[in-house]
């Protein structure tokens, strides 16, 4: 009986050591919505949750809207308000997708691998299909991912006077990064 329990414990421990799903609670999402008129609409969020399944290529990010940090507290107040992100009603933004060229990545060999990710992004209660290019870097036992892409605010029903006035870009640049 003791041998059976010990064997089962070793099998379970080996399963955890060689787990294919990687997660982090310190991924980052930032955006740059600056324009020629206003250089301040930029924010960072370093508390995003991310997961990557190296066997299936499933990739997911979740970010709490109120955790975006701006250099100007007034912009942060507007950003979270009802006229913009309405973060009380829509507290998170998410992405769920798949790395389409997973077979080109060798997770056991150091290197930088260019990837294409297809999935769905949900912002402000609106979900849209999305495709983005990015990279996966394998270095030792660490895996990191990065991607930079643009979204159209109108696609997610995000509007406000500053957009119409040209103070906020209609297509901000979004950057996501995670280290697993």
C-alpha cells in the first residue's frame, strides 16, 4: 500500500513538473493613445493575468480596467468613468486565442519564435475576432510572449469628446507582454 501511494505521489509530482500550462499574475498590458494634440493618454497595467498552454497553443490574457495607471490622475478618472471604459460595469478586458503556428515553436530550445495568434478580444462588453503577430522567446526554463497591435475604439463602443476633439487616438497601440 505504501509503495502504491508513493508511486502515485511521484507520478503526480512529475505531472506538475512537466505541466504544459504556464500562468502568470504579473503580465503587462499598455496602450498608447497619444496624438499630436495630447501626449498624455498612455497607461500601463502590470497586474494582468495570462496563461499559455505549450501543448495546445491556447493563450489568454485578462486585465482589470481600474488597474491601468496614468501619469495624470484626471485622465485616469475620465478613463474609468461612464463616458469611456465604464470600469464599474465592464471591470475586465480579455483575450482568448490560439497560436496558429504552434508547430514552429520548440519550447525545449532557446530561441525567438515569431507567432500569429487568432482569437477573440473583449473590451467594454463587446467581443470581436482578432489576429495579431507576436513573439515567443524561450530562454532556459523561462518563456516570454509579446505582441503589439492596434484596435479601433469605435469597434468596442468606446467614445468620448476627447476622441472627437483629436486628443485621444481613434486607434491606440496596445502592447501585451508576459513572462511564464
